[in-house]
């Protein structure tokens, strides 16, 4: 059994923020129907293509059924409305107002299905003076202050820095997922659906504790944290690589001083101690002492790491085009339900027949007519 079994999601999302949310819903058992235009979403051609498949789409497209549908076509609109009648969630990350212009806005969907949940992710939300501005991950990092914080941590006198791996897409996607789960519980209690409005800028601001430090003390979390930790700690170079360890003043730093047989911590002494040893030696010694420590690993090393493998954080996915590949696993370990993220991303329109027969009771002849008309 999976936690979200019985939940049907119509997924209109593209790029990153929406797809990562629906991917995790699918992993928890929701039936996620990814609806793309007949030509496919842009992530399908995000380079580099491996046997015609984008690594980006292979990652984010998992745990979904794939159908094609032209929402600008009158017949496509009617098909989508019929699907809404049988759905629990519609998720989209178009620019604000797009669904309204298509005749598929919140009021329309609510009339069709009063229990529907419409979750929208956009750069700056459905309201406000920046509502109509478009955004991507890097734009949201800039607008939220996150890029400035990266600079402040790395080099206060240098230029702003962008964080890796689309963090300002991922966090809004996970915030939206929290909202959807809350709305599903509200629906369970009341029978009523609701609109969920998540902005990238809002989501990033919401998780940044530095705003509290700034408003109350005109500083940032990073500055205070760095000042609390003796400069002897942090990133150090060993014989064969880098190691990161932290020991704030107190019990942990006492243990470290005892380990080295010194009374006062000096970075030069610590640097010498680390540089004379391999990464493996430093990590094993400090871990046994109880000091938080880890080697600085590249992606390949993480994928081979015994702990990550034990936690099933890398799983084999059998894709119909690229064959068997390894992708990140499901991070939540439930005691009673299963989280499975190994269903491969669908081919374009792969599940058209299955989904449209089940939801709309269409025949093969009707499906063929829709293909000829360019509706699917």
C-alpha cells in the first residue's frame, strides 16, 4: 500500500518546480497523469540528449503516466474538463492568467468539480505588483535574497553567487506539495477543494532564517554561525582530498582538543594534523570521537557510498529507450507504506490510449480521429 493511493492528479506542469512536486506524489502512490502538448514539454529536449532522452526529464518525469493534449483546441478543452470531474488535484506552473485565458481558470474548474484542488506555482504568485513577471530558478534566487546570502557566505566583497541544482525551483515545489497534502486533508474533512498559490520568491523567503537575524540584529545566520565555530574547524585538505568537520565550542571542541592533545585550538595545528592523514583516516578517527565529519565527495563517490546505498538513495530505473539507469531514490522511509520512485519517465503520449479509455471511455476509432486532428 502507498500513502496517496486513490488520489488522481492532472499534471500540467513543466520545467522543474511543478514536476518535482508531482514526481513525489507519484512515488507515494498518487495516479499522476502528466499532460503535455502534442509536441512535448521543453524538458524533453534539455541537453545533453542520451538516445534522444534528456537526463533532466528522465529524473523529473518518473512515476507519471504520460498523455498528450492540446488545451487550445476546443475538443482538447472539453476532454480536460471531463478529466477534472474525476480528479482530485490539478497542478500547473504556467504564467499567472494562462489558465483563465484558456477558459480553464479556477472558477471554471470549481464549477465542474467543487472538490478539485488547483495548485499553482509561479515566480511571484497570482497577486501583487510583480504578478505578471516571469521567473526561473536563478531569478527567484536573486529576488529572494538567496544569491546575496551565497555571496555573503563565500566572499562578502565579491559578486552574488547562484546555488546549484535549481534550489529555487525545488523548494517551491516541496512547499506546494505540503500545501496539496494539507488541502487533501481539508477536502477529506469538508468535501471542499481549494486554490493553492505558491510563488518561488515567497517559498525562498519563507525558509531563510537570515531574515530573522537581519531584522533583529542586522546580521545573517551564516555570519553568526561562522563566528560561533572556531576557525580551526571547517574545510581542510588531507593527503588525498578534502574533509569537512564541525565542532562548536563546548563538548565537541573539548573532545577534539583531547584527541589532538592540545589545550588551545589553532587552525595551523589542525591543518597540519589533517594534512598528514588520508581523508579516510581523518573521517574514521573523528567519527569514532563523536565529532560531525564527512569526506567531500563528488557525485560518483556519493553514488558508491555504502550509507547512501544502504538507505536505497540510488535506485535502478529501467527506461524503455535508454535502458537501465541509476537515479536518486525516495528519501522518506515510511513504516507502514511504500515510497517507490522507480517507474520511468513516460515516452511522449505513451499512455494516451490507457488514460483516455479509462477516464473518457474513448474507442480506438475516436482516439485515431483525435490524433488526425492534432488534439492528442
